[in-house]
C-alpha cells in the first residue's frame, strides 16, 4: 500500500474547509476506501441534522484529499454518530466501514427516551463502492469495537449499549 508522503514541515499545515453547518468532527478513521492503494480518511461530521449523513470520505489523491463521499452510494441519514472504525470484516481484501450510532438527542426526546438508531456497516466491494448493512433500531449504542470475538476467524463488530439498550454483535 502506497503511503501519502508529506514532509515534516507540512504535517500540521493541512486545512480543510467544510460547509458552515458542519460543527465538529468527533470521530475519524483511516483506510483505503476506494481500493487504490492509498490511505483515505473517513470523518463523522456532526451537522446537527437528523435528515443528512454525518459521514464524509476524503480520498487521497496526488498528495491532497478530495471529497469521495459518493462511494457510499446513498448513505443513511445519521445524527450524532458515536464512533466509526475501518477493517476488512469479510476477509475479501477491501476496507469496510463500521458506524456506531446512538441517535444522539433522539434517544432522550423520542419514544419515552429509548428511540435509538440503527447500526451501520458499509461493506466495500471490488468496484470501490459500498453495500450498506444495518441492524434493527437499538437504543443507547455508544461505542463499536471490532475483533474476532467468537473465535471463528472472522472480525466481528460489537456495538456496546448502556444498561437501557441491548448491545448488538455483527
């Protein structure tokens, strides 16, 4: 995998301009999301809008990054993504994206405080596009961790919930 080369004087000079509604970037992960051998960046941009996706993909391209969010092909709307991770979940050689979603304030404001959200896994394919897998709606998921939890040789995603909601294993 080719590494993006940045000189030591350029390390902290990268500035990204995002639309004004994007207020912060609480989560990020690295991976080769378009299968070109370069390390890309996936960001969770908290935009305080439950009708849009918080996910932004920045693709490495000739020592710069370009918006590659289109590779997610109709991403689900997300609100206050808990965390995002990247790994090759199905051992096909392509980087997948795992998204833990709590539902943010929606947990406390809807359905007597236990609304929750669906957990997402975007599985990459050879074309550099992603197929979306999602769980049923689960309240209070606040973290996702990955490892081979059941010893079958495959990487699992464990979506951890607080005492109010059930945890999910994928």
